[in-house]
C-alpha cells in the first residue's frame, strides 16, 4: 500500500524533473533524448542488480531511486513529443492496465492457484494481446547472451516445447547446456556467473597484493 508520504515523494520527483526540463532549468537535461539517455538506463539497472546482490538497504533504496529517475526522465522527454506526447501518468496507467489484464485470477475471477498456472496464463495473455506468433517473440536480442539463453530455455519449457538441440560439442553448446541445467535447478545463471566473477576478482586482487608484497620483500 502506497502511503501519503510516498505519494508526495513521487509527485515531488515529477515536479523537479519538469523544472529541470523547462525553460530556465538545466541546459543538459533540456537537450536529452530517449537515445542519449538509453546508456544511463542500462547502467542504472546494472547498479541496481549490484545493490540487490551485494549492497546495503541504503544502497538498494538509492539505486531504485536512480532507476525510477530514468523512468520519470524518459516520460518527461516523451511529454515534449510534437505528435504523440505522453507523460508519467500515462505510463503508470498503461502498466496498471497491463497488470490487471494479466492477473485475471485476481481481478476477473479466473482460476490460478499455483505460480506455474499464473506464469502460463501470463504468457498466453501476452501472446494474445500483442498478436505474437511465437513464444520466442519479444525476447530482446540485445540482452546479455547468458541471460537471453536462459530466457529462451525458460520460454520453451513454459510452452511445453520438445526442442531438439542442434548437435555440437563446441564452447557455445556447452555453455547452453550449463544454462539449461541452471534453469532446471531454478538458478539464475547470469547472477551465478556475476557472483563467481566477483569471487574470482577478489582472489585475483589478493594474489596481486601477495605478489606485490613478495616483490617488495625481494627488493629490500
């Protein structure tokens, strides 16, 4: 439940963003476009993931705010479009309508008692509402390869597809097999690789410090 204070905070953010984009505001903010802002959105999402995995509650609150800022910023840019403007309220209304549409078991008396049933219903409604011909439609091609592989495998499994993998023994097929194993075990392959990389980085830094200390001792 959103409190009055939280509502006031969101309204204030929208007001501040409007002031920055309006005449007499910030020249940098005023000249931004959806394209110029895109890299910042990606960066902020990555920072949010890091806060979720390794940060404090304060870090999480800050990074959620930075992601929210990107949404508010893009909505304010969209409001200036000469032919098809929309604002943050339109964005919120659209996503609220989507949530209601895709949760008929909550808002329309449909039956769904398990998470699996909810997931299957979500995908079916999405396919119908967007006119998609395949369960693979809508998976971003620019998504990181590991995360995209798991999404493809997840969509296939959710649709009950009997996929015959192409034969291969190269690195790509082996990586894909690991992703399939992660999906089967309920593991986020991308998050696991990030954690393993952090562990490896920490070990590398320790080895670097040890090497530096050894060099210093040998030179004295």
